[in-house]
């Protein structure tokens, strides 16, 4: 549970309210940015949890889909970036064991 501070003065209460409003505004803006279909480098890095320098490296190595209209700024399509991020799924050992058992049971029945 979040700890609540009790203000000692009216000015403290106002500053706390302003601080919380600022935090809410920041969260709402961030949520709106992450739902945009076209992302800037900074927005894409935040979405993926990467540094901008690493994202630039991925684009220079052409390892991530991106767009560069007029040869200037780099943009990313949100859906493509999310598909790219989820493209190399690693199968857990438990799933592999289950698949092997299922395949072996089917082979025995034949």
C-alpha cells in the first residue's frame, strides 16, 4: 500500500497536490504516446525498454524495421516493432517435454 504523507501546513498540502497532478499528467501523456501508430526513436526506445543509442545501432545494422522519409529522422510503426520484439520466442523446457511425450504417444498408437 502506498504511504500517505500528512501535510503540516497548507502550503505543503498544495505542493503535494501539484506534485501528484504533475505525475498523473506525465502518466497520461506517456500512455497516449505509446498508443500512437507511428513512433519516434525516443518513443520506440521507451516502448521497448531500450536506450536510444542501442536502438540507433539496431537501425544501422538493419535488424529492426524502421522508416526514414527524406533521409532524415527515423520513425517506427508500432505494430511492426511489437511483432519484431516478439519474433524470436524461446520455447520453455516444459513445453518441449510435453510436445515430445505427445509425439511419442501418437507414434506408439500407430
